[in-house]
């Protein structure tokens, strides 16, 4: 008995219209032919056959790319380009989200109370306390 694999994800299956091409591909290749063939016939007299053919291929390639490109998420190139333009140029690059740092305020308050009570406080805590109170540090004589 022959075995035929059936894909699990049916969303990836596209309906084919003609020549095993999707509607999107047919439109892109039709647009490429509509632009490329007149370019060839108009340029053939002025620049020669070979050069006109290369120009025609160069003009048709973007249309073919637009018809065939699809990223891993199934998005066509136009949607990818739209997302790139929105993220780079329309939305601000830096999103500022400011929050209240309650932990920082709480730890400063604890340090202040510890200094008031005369408890030992490490050097960074003393420095922070002086900055909060705008006290200039005094030089301590002796060994350090």
C-alpha cells in the first residue's frame, strides 16, 4: 500500500491556481512581464539585444522577489517591510518607562535610620547618606 505524507499544519498550504502558482505569484509574474517585455522591446533598438535583455532581467527581478519571498512566519515581503518601517521610523526608538523605585527608597530610609541610631554602616551607605544630606566628606586622619 503506498504511503502519502499529510502535513499536520494545514495553514501553510496555499491554494494553487494555474501552473502550480498561487494568486500572489501569478500577479507578481504578470506584473514583471508587463514591465519587463516592453522594456526589452524599447531598449533593443538603442542598446542592443544582450544589454536590453540584461536590463529586462534587472527590471523583472524585484517583481519575482516580491512574488516568491515569504519569511518563516509566512509573512510576505510587504508586511516585513511595513514592520521594519514602523519600528525604525514611525515609533520612537527609545521607549521611556519610568517607575517608582520603592525598594531604593526603602533601603535609603533604612540606611538613614541606621546612621541616626549610630549603627555601623558600610562606606557606600555613608556616601549615599552624605549625598542625600548634602554633607561634604571630611578627611579622617590615620591609617586607611
